[in-house]
C-alpha cells in the first residue's frame, strides 16, 4: 500500500515538480560527462604526450568533482527540504487518517529511492549521449584524429556518478527522516496558514543603505578595474568583502523601497493588474534577499570563470601563430651570473652548440632547412635595480605585488644578432648608434615599467659603456619561442659594447626540412632524443656550461593546448554546476510562490481578468526575479573581467570577446532554460 502511494506521489510530482526532476537529471548528466572525458579521449588517436595531458586533466576534474558533488548535494538537500514544506498539508492528512510517522518516513524513503533510480537512469542516458558530443570538443581542443572515434561508455565515470549521487540521496533520506520525527500534527495543519513574514523597512534608511552600497561598489570597481597595478592581497580581499556586502545591501535596500517608488508612479502602478504584479514581486524579493545575493555572486563567478578560462585557451592558440615563427629552439650556456663566472677562465671554456654537437658526434643542422645561432650576454653589474632606477622606490606596492627580484641580471643581445633573428622571424629590423640601446619586451606589466624608464631617457652602463635609449618605449616582441607573452625584456646594444666579453648563452633557432605533420614529429623526436643523450652526459661546472634547454613548436603547441583544455573544462564544469544551482533555487522559489498564490489568481479570474493578463503578470514576476541577480552579476563581471584581463596579460587577451560570447551562450541555454520551464510550470500551477 505504501509503495503504491509512493508511486502515485511520484507520478503527480513529475507534473507538479518538473524543476526538481530536471535539476537531478541535468546534475547527473553533467557529473558523468566531465568524469568521462578520459574515456572519450582514449577513443581518439592522441600522441603519448597528449595522453599525459588528458590524464592530468582527468585527475584535476576528479578533484573538482568533489567540490561539485558538495554543491550538488547542498542543492538536492535544499530542493528536497523545500518540496517537503510544500507537502505539509498532505502529511497532515496522512497522520489525521491514522498513519504513523514511521509510515510517512517509509513513503518518503520509497519516493527518494525511486526518484534516485529514475534520475540516475535518465541522467546517465542523457550524459552518455552528451559525452559523445564532448568527443568533438576534445578533438577540437587536442587537434586529434576523429576517424578512430567509436561510441564509448565510461563504466568508471558511471560508477563514480552512481556512488556520489547515492551518498547524496542517503543524506536526503536521513534528513527527511529527522524532519518527519520532529513533525507535529498541529504545525502541519496550520502550515498552510503560516506566511513568511515580510519585513517593513524604513524607506529613508533603505535609501541611505542603497547609496552607501553603490559607493562601496564604485570604490571596489575602481580599485580592481583601474588601480590594480598597486593592488596588494589585503586590499584585494577587502574589495571582495566590500563587493559581497554591498551586493547584499543593494538587494536588501531595493526590496524596501522599490514598491514605494513604483507606487509613486500612479499611472504605471494602477494600470491593468500591475498593483497585484508588483506586490507579488516585492513579496518574493523581500523573502529572498540572502538567496538573491548568493545567486548573484555565483552568476558573477560563473561568467568570470567561463570567460577567463576560454579566453586563456583561445588566446594561447592564437599566440601560437604569432609567437612560434620557427620549429626549434636550443639554449646552451651558464646560469652562474657572478663575476667569477664571467672570468677569463669561463670565456676560454665556453662551448657553443655547434662544438658540443660535433663533440658528441651529431650533426646540429640535420633535419633543418634553415637555422641561425646567436649569443646573449649578461653584465654582472647590470641588474634590474640598475636598469629600473628609482621607479620602484616611488611605488612600493608594485614591488610587493609583482614579487620582483631586483638582483636578477638583464639579458643583452647585439644589434646585428637581433636583426638577423628578426629577419629569420620576418619581423622589422632596427639600427643603433654607438651610444644607443633599445629594449624588446612583450610582458605587459613589465612593458609599462620599462616604457616609463625609456620615456624619461634613462641612461644605462653596460660593460663600462654609457648608453641612452633609441626609442621612448619598448619594441613589442620576443627572441624565444613560446605561447604566452613572458619576455620581461632583452637589451639590444651595439656590437662594440660586448667585444672582449664572454657570452652567457648560445641560442639556435631553426625550421625543419619537412612539410607533413608526421615528418615534423619524427624530426622532433630525433631532436629530443639527442637532447636527452647530450644532457645526461654533459659535464657542467660554474666555469663552463651548466644550462642546456630545448623547445619546439610542436611541444609548445601541445602544452598550450593542454593548459587551455584544462582551464576550459574546469571553468565550464564549475560554471554549469553554479548555473544549475542558481536556476534551481530561483525556480523552486517561483513555483512555491505560485502554489501559495493559486487562490489569488482564482480571485482574479472571478473578477474578470483574462488569461492573457494573468500570463503577462506571471511572466513579469518570474522575469524580474531571474533578471535582478543576473543584471547585477553582469555589472560585477564587467569590472571583474577588467581585472581578469590584467591578470591574463601573460597569456594574451585578444580572444576575450569571443570567450564572453561563449559565456553568454552557456548562460542563455541553462539559466534561460530554467526561466522558460519555471514560467510554464507556474502557469500550469495557477491554472
């Protein structure tokens, strides 16, 4: 009998509480999809290094899944408790008819088990289908071969999903049982008559609080958006606290004055059933101030997380085209920058790449169609403190925030070597007089500092030569291959400046004599094999070579793709879960209000209000309820992304607009989907 009642309740709940089932199913499917990425990648033809990246991605997603599981568990418990309150009248009928609390607990237990089985089954089916689409995303990110793809089902991801959600449902069962044991029949009978108390706030106090909150947000926005270069960790934390508190008090104050402001607009307020509509909205917001604050902040984090992660991924992919104009880069030199290391003994012992490869029996140019080698230098007396002058003494905050080691030596290249390299890279060459220097740099934060020094004509001393700047700003560029803007600065000087001094580093840049990806990979493997063989048998000392490094376009590309994929997937994973949580909480609150207001809508019909006006009223209520936290979250995101742009300068921010578009699409699909389902469910509830 109890099982039959549970089945009947579930059938009824599918119609009345579609949001709850929708949330459970989408939660299960999202959880499965992101935990099955490793299995999807294994169905594709990836290189060994890419499989290592996928394994790292999978481990990071597994760690993120613990956080996601906690969020989903809290959401499911909240939704379950919320729906239990809607059934107090039903439970009162059961107990009035003689049913014990234990029997009510059994009904809830059976319902939870059946709901869990149904949601897990449907969610895994949906997740399995979506995971096949995820394969296309993996192919795009890792530039893999789709021809080897075949349908796959991840048993490991399914087991993890079932385990996590079973734990969540067990928690729901325990909490439901505790709630039932505390139920009193008199409270259940009177629950329908109990209304949430709507506080009556002084409008003038609300107005003052609103003004102070806006002022707090303006301060926080300005600090993180325009004054970020001197922003320390403590000040950043204070800005975050101010922003969160101001968000709460904006909703708190608006809920107290919005209705009074609208009431003063008599034509608008008394038009149609606006009186009823605006009072409903005021009631909803008044009882959800804290929840609206949390939803707004979660939406803000979602927008920033998805936008930033995809911006890094897209920018690094674009950077590859600009910042990897060659196939191979080798370094050989000495990282001991002391005066002793720069002695005559070191100069006599310095070994070039060509000499080293010849000594080891290798042809340095094998597999290359073109190449060039050049040297860089380091004057032991010319460090960052000397090149920057007093700029940091004027701004201590920048030093602390950037964690600069002022004793680091500057890297120096001759103008002839720089021009040969630029010709190889198909970039512009420069000319220098004997008493001039220039700086090539592309790390934005450092460029701003160096540009200031160059603009005031900072003279420098290198190897006893006094030099003045050729240009009043840096040449934006690089000498090493990479996928991000990390060149903090290289000084270009006349050739005569370094005459008689030992080089610090020997570079070789080359292009492969191959056009197909397969042939290029073979040459890549040969270069790395030789590198490992040489490095493992390299004799190093402070007076000779102690540094040897290799990087290739293919390796840089794989690393960039891997980092981009990890950030994109984690950002999307957390963003989707936050969106589902926000949508579910708002939807459940709206549906609850619809149930409470069903009799009011019946009265409206009796006095002649047509269905079109009622539908418009419901649409307006739900629309404002969904839009209020979203609008403030978007405003937060404008300034949050401005700060994120500053942090992401290393990777490049060229693709920031494209990533914001991705966030907008995800937001529209999930958040908009909840809005549409809530609207039609509310209409069905009051009809």
